[in-house]
C-alpha cells in the first residue's frame, strides 16, 4: 500500500559531518571535543575547548589544502538522491521515499532534519547510520542526539521510528568496497600488483569505549574479511586505525606507526583502503592522501596509493537502497543486537528508539554515578 496519504517515508542519513568552510572549523572542533559521548577527557569543560582552539589553525590549513571545506555533505546528498530513486522502484509499497541528512556537529543538524520531515508530512521514519560498522561513539551518539533533538523541537510524538544501526557485511556494500580495492590495485604496475600489501584503515576510537564492550573492532574485522574473501585472500593485508587526538589511549595499531614499520621492513607497494568511510572527507583527502603518503615516502615505501572512496558510485547507491528496502520489509524496529548494551554501558540513553514501529528487546543500563556524564536533554 502506498504511503502517499501520510507523506513520504523519511530516511535520516546520520553521520559526523564536516566543516563547510574554514570558518566552521573551530565551532565544529569545539562541539566534537566537548561531547562526552564521543570522547571523555579529564576536565573536559576546560580541556575540550582548549584542544579545539589549539588545533584550529592547523586543521583550517588542512581544509585549504583540500579545497576549503569538507565534501561530505555533497556526497551524502548524492548518495541519498540515488538511494531514494532506487527505493521508489524496488519498494513501491513504502513509496514515496525522502532522505534527510543529520550531521552531528554541523548543519544540517538533527533538528533541521526533523523539522524538514514534519514539514513534508512524514510519519514513518528510519534512522539510517552512514557508519557501516556500529560503535556507541558514532552511531550510538548520533541516535541519542536524534532523540534529544526531537524532544527539543517538540516532535517527540510526530514519527514512528525504526533504526538501521549497522551493515558491516552487507553484500552490496562489500561488493562496492571490493571494486574500489580493485580500482586501487590498477594504480600499480601489473608486474608488482601481486606484491601490493592492503592496508585497511578505519577511524580509531578511545580504548575506554572499546573496553566497555563496543562492537566496532569486530565489525571492522567482519568487513575486512568479506572484502578479502572476494579478493580470494590473494594479498597480504593489515588493519590499522587513524585520527587519534587528545590525551587518552586509542585503539591501535595506528596507521601512522604501521606505515613506519612497513618502511623498515622494506615493503615497496602499499594500498590504503578507508574501510569505515563511505565518502571522501578530511581523513581520506588529507590524512591518507597527503600526510600518510608523505610519511610513506619518507619511510622508503616506493608506491603508496589509496583506493577511491565510494562517493557517487552507483553500486553503492544500490546497496543503500537494498539495506533500507530489506529493513522496511522486515517490519522490525532494529537489528537484534541494537538493544543489547555493551557490558560496561553506563549511559541511560543508549539503545533507545523513540516511538518504535515494533517492540524490541533493550537491556537495562548499569547503575553508576558515571551516568551524570551524559546529558539527558
């Protein structure tokens, strides 16, 4: 049955976002480093803004070197348009569909997305993470903010929600990612291609998050395994983590340290793959393409290249549409593991769904004074 009478099915594409201009860098960094759901720092109310302010000029220069701002909004919108065009064809019973971008620290925000959905007459909504691999710090915090934002703007009763919180081994995503690896391998001369080491790089997380039982490392491993299976495990490979900042311990090994060690081992051909990234942004365009490429050259690696990002790839848009269509057809509120809290979880908001479309099982939170760390509004 068409949903024309109640407006489109709204799909909220959640991601961290990125500064559109260099003027956006400081407020973006301040919001990031002040957020206890992403990173917990000692004396955070003071240290968070201090780190943000101290890093601003350097990060602004990085953005100038990649064109002045992050392209993540443009790519997300292109992916969203392709996704809903396909959804209208393959899932007519839930059509029409509309997408709304909800970034964590930059416009369009969750509040902006929710207001647009209400104006469009949406009543059935899907919160769709654009992080393929689940983490409380990324998908979890974006969902918590989405529910808080709905209450802030008085739309807490406006929509019936379900959640797509992870898709690390979805066949379409894996096929598209494998294709980018093959494209990356073509940048090497045919006679050395078999000797290329595949360096899968994902954004790191504070070890405090991992120690609570976060699923992220296992889901990164699941994605890498599926890609390597499609490649027939014909190449040596490693998994590393990038973008550590702040005075806390981070999940490793770091991509930087791995590149240095590969140089010491006289590896000459390395292909970096952003396994956790669905589009280009500063971590791919500057950190991998510029910083790590220069580091690889200094370390003695003769050929260091990066596999292209998914960006506007039609095969990836097919995958996004299939993920949503399958989810809508299931009638379920979420993945079975979404409601299962990390064993060490102390955040009372985690794993909630506002007005879920169907019942789901949610484990209770651990009682702890640390709960006061997490805002409830």
